[in-house]
C-alpha cells in the first residue's frame, strides 16, 4: 500500500491482525437527497452487535458525540480473506482491532462500524448504536478512521483485503443494508458514500472494492427508493510529455518524488523525468509510455493531500496554487495558510470547500 504522510489507521489494523497489507477517483460532494430519502418506506434497522455483545473493553477516554455526518467512508481491514464466516470469528476480529488501537494510545476502535466476511455487522466505537437513536438522530461518535474527515464522516470497516478479491456476498449485502439505513437515519444520499482513498493517500478500500462503489451507491439508492446518484463529474487533466515545461511539470515532478522516486524538480520534462514516469506507470500496471495523461494522474499520481501533512506532494499542491495566483510558500507543509488557499480555490470553482485536495480539486488546479 502507499505510504501515508502521517501514521495511518490502515497500517495499524494490519499490525493488529498480524497480516501484511497488499497493494482514485473521488466524486464531488453533492447535496444529500434528504427529501427523497424521507419520502420512501423505511429501511428496516439491521442487526448490529453492540460493543457489549462482542466483548469490547470500555473506552479509555470520553467518546465525544458530534454531527450530523456528511458522508460515509468505506474501508477494508487489509487483513486475511478468512473463510471462517462464523459469528465467533467476527467478534474476535472486533476485539483484535480494539486492542491494537488501545496499544496505539487511542481511546477506542477508530471506526464506527465493522462488517465481517460472514456478514456480521458490529458496533466499532462505543456509542455508535446510541447515535442511531430512533431514526431522527443528528449526532454520531467522533471517530478516528480518516485524518481530516473524522468529525464529518462515519467509517465502516470491512474485514479482508480487496486489492483484487471482492467481499463475500454476505458481507456485501450487509454493507448495502447498513449504508441504506445510515443514509435514511442521517438524511444522506447514496452520493455521500465514498472510499477512504478519496480523502487520503492510501490503497484502502482496495482497487477491486473501490471499483464496486458505484454499484454500492446504486444498490443503496434502490433500497431507499431513489434514483441512482449522479455520475462523477468529468475531470480534465493536462497531458505532459518530454519537451513540455512549466508549473504542471514541476507539480508532476514533486508528485513523482512523493511516490518514492528520485529526480530533479526543475519544471522541464526531459529524458530523466520520462524514465521516472515510465517506472511509475509500470508499478501501477499502466501503459508505460512516459506520457502523463488522465490514467497516470488518477493512478493516482495526484495523491490526496490534506491539512497536517508534510510531503513533496504538498509542495506540488503549493506549486499549483502559486501558479493560480495564491500566495503560499512552497515548503511542503500543509498548514492553515495552505488550507485557506485551497478552500478559497475550491469555493471559486464550485467544489466542496473542505481543504482536501482530491482528484476533483487537483484536476482544476492543473487545468
């Protein structure tokens, strides 16, 4: 998996379960279909095993409530694709996750809900079931599953590694049901369901699982009795190749350095840069032609950046912001000044002003 700029929840889960992780496209946040969701027949509340039921230890600190949530984030645990689909195995998974998070100094499991490969839905963080209330709640427990999104999103862990494999039928059906119920409870639309990688530089929830998210949104829409969510907006990416130069090349060079490759950042696309691009494309299973087009930008070369990160990718963001007329320092530190500039840019281009530089923001910055 890609190295995250800060210690990620994904690597922690892998450590907890003793299994190595295996090896991005976001959609612009749409206004939730509250009226449509409220107008249809109720989605029955699924069975969710509480923390007490699966044997959780008490949280070591106060689990604060926040809300209302604006989105649902889908994750995978990056653990083994076990064939033990029993309830006992599901509860053991939940206990393992909590213990590892305790070992990291966290007060409780980071995610609000967990779904096992056997299709058992479980409360992750304490008070998550409390937050569901009677269907009219507007609060949920503050989680720790995605940096920059914890106060606005509900995280659902799905047991397994889904870089090439897919969830079991039982797990998939449980996820659809839980997402539909959460949308109904919190007034969200199917378009408010995202993958973890939409907001951070991570493989999660795996390439194969991530590719199924449009189907997840469609099936949730069917459960809610609404029309399918709108398609992702078309993104326009520049094409860079040997002989081109300018801030887009400089940005791409910073992003290539962020991917772990060595090259000089000079804004000139020479033979050295082409060789590095070929190496990056080969690592992603792309056509290795040395040309940076849409497929390469979204491999992703243009990784998601958010406040608190320090990296060459952030230098790429700052380079693009500077070229767009924003006064920021190209120092690689995503601090308040950079966040403010990103929000201003997003507002000016009718994007969700969340200060997170995902694929939609990147494509506009580089346009």
